[in-house]
C-alpha cells in the first residue's frame, strides 16, 4: 500500500496556489491594460476629429479668400467713365461731372470701380442745388452711373431761392426760363403755409384780366399779394378771403381803369380801401 504523507503533498499545493495567483494577477493586468487602451482611443478621437474638421475648414476659408481676392483684383479696374443720367432741364451735367471729379481728387479717393466710396460720391452729388436725389450704380466695363432726380421749381422764394413741390428751399444759380414762377416770401419755416395760401388766393383771379404773381407773409402774420400790373395789395392778418373779395369787387368795378396809376391798395379797413398812387415822375418813365 502506498501511503501519502502530508509533507509530500504541501509543495505541490503551494505551486498550484502560486500558479492560480499569477494567473489572476495576469488577468487583472490584462484588464487594466485594455481599459487604458480604450481610454487612449477615446481621448484620441476626442482631440483628433475636431482638429481635422477645423483644419479642413481653415483650408476651405483660405481657398475661398484667395478666390475672392483674385476676383476682386480682376473686377476692381480704374473707372473709365462717370455718367450722369435722368431727365434734367436745368442741371448742367458736364459741370456736375467736373465738380465730382475735382472733389474726388481733392479727397484722394480711390478711382477704381469697387474701391470707390459710393456713399461719399452720393453725398457730394446731392449737395448740388439742382439735385433732389441721386442713385449711384457700378457698371461693367468700369463705369459709375449717377441717376439724377432733378429739383422741380414751382415758385421763387425771395430774390435768390426756389421752392420745390415739397416746400423745400434750394438756392441754385438762377437760370433763364424761371420768370413765369410766382415769387413767394416769408419765414423759412412757413413755406408750406405760404404755398397753400398762394394757391387758394390765385383761384379768385381766374377769368380776371390781372393775375396774382407774388405773395408775402410778414413776420407778424400779415399777408401782402402782388399783381402782374405791379399793384401791391395789403390784406392784413384777418378775414383774408373776405378782404380779397372786396378788393376784386372794387378793382373790377372801376379801379382797373386807373391800374397804371395805382401803386398800393390797402384793404385792411372795415369800410372802404386806401389807395396809394404812383408818383408822377414814375408814371412818365413807365409810359
């Protein structure tokens, strides 16, 4: 019979135990290594992918910028023509072009198609009295087209100014062909009121031998109108239409017979009028 002793069994058991421990340790090390490798992969994806995207975007932007720069250089050629268009009756187009070119040279503006300061050119254009508004466009071949909306004068304002339809005062160099416009005057803030009053009063002269050619609003609010035969009519501040009707009744009745001798008619009185006659010497000169 073979007998196993306890002493003989202990070394083998120890070896088995050590082997098991080593295998367990190896599994732990392998697991830790796998976890570290997975973590490194995650970190790599976290940094590398955005970096690649940003790099590609930067390259795209660079290519786009280079293309835009090249196109700008192709199109930004020196201007070969400055053209003024639009319906103009009083504006001297050639004079305007010379003024604009001179102003751009003084301001040292870039005279190329795309680099030119269009806003500055437009501002300088509308500073011209006969220009009401202006639209500026770039065209190819390199041309600047200025579309003009000219001021339309409807009345003279004082001795130097003109009024447009909106009642705005502008002060151009007066041209021929404006003598037919009525001459209005008054505070600069009352242009619309003076225009409205002129239109209302002029209706009373339809069918009359005399025409209304001017109207003045005094600072204190008194009205004075002027006829084409140089008669001045003082209407005052109150009951303007009633006084005008009274004047016309007297004028059509018998005053018109002596119109050449009358300088001024004052109808501010309740009953009747006051007539100022022209000096005799002045009558002789007019004859």
